[in-house]
C-alpha cells in the first residue's frame, strides 16, 4: 500500500451542502433560512447577549459586590532558563536590560522571576518579585538578588505646603 492508494472509508465523506441551487437540490428557495425576519437576511448576526431589544439579563440584574481586577498588580513573568539563553555571565538584570533584550514587552506593574529551567551563569538580579526556587538557583550559581532601586514617591501637595509653611515661621 502506498500513499496514493489511501482513501477514506465509504460513507466517511459527505458532499458539501449546496444552498440556493434550485428547488430540486432540497436547499433551494429560502436556503434553509426560513421566511423573512432578521436571521434570514444576509450578514445577519446578533451580538452575544442580545435579546431582541428587550432589556438584557446582564442589565436587569442588580450589581453587587466589588471586583478587584481593575486594581490588580500585573507582573511580567520571566523564567531563569530565559536569562541563561539571553544574557552573558556576570550581567546585571533589571527591567531596562530585560526590555532591551526583548524578554519583556508591553505594560506591566513589575517583573517576577520564576525558577523554571537550569542556571549556570552568575547574575545580579534586580526585579520586583523572585520565587523561592529562582532565588535558590541564582544564589547556587554564584549570583545575587537585590531589590530594585525605586524612585522615592512624591509627597502629596497638602503635606508639602504644610512643611513649607512651618519652615517659614
């Protein structure tokens, strides 16, 4: 038996439904769409949750509770195996170097380092969060983990005015 001898089992293949090919085809005239109405028109489709103009269920039900999704801290996840591939021995790894190496792209609140993969090179890592296994692998390879240097937060305007008022007295 050769590849050109292979054929599907009898009855496994069906012919395509040919709509609009006359009455004798069995799918002529309305082509399986019934008579008139919105769904019979070409390009007709309603968005999910649409109830024909009636107030949708999602808007009829009362909204309760609090959802923290808007305020959640989103971290870019990087594995140690990726650091092994992309950086030389003795490199300082922080957000700027990760972005330059195209390891991290897009907007994130911070970077988290995970311990998936092997590490043989020494790195000085300065990221927002490091998993226990990643920290262990970095230190075992002779590297170090440090907190990133964050810019000091500005004081609120009211507190700054109060301080300047006290200094002038």
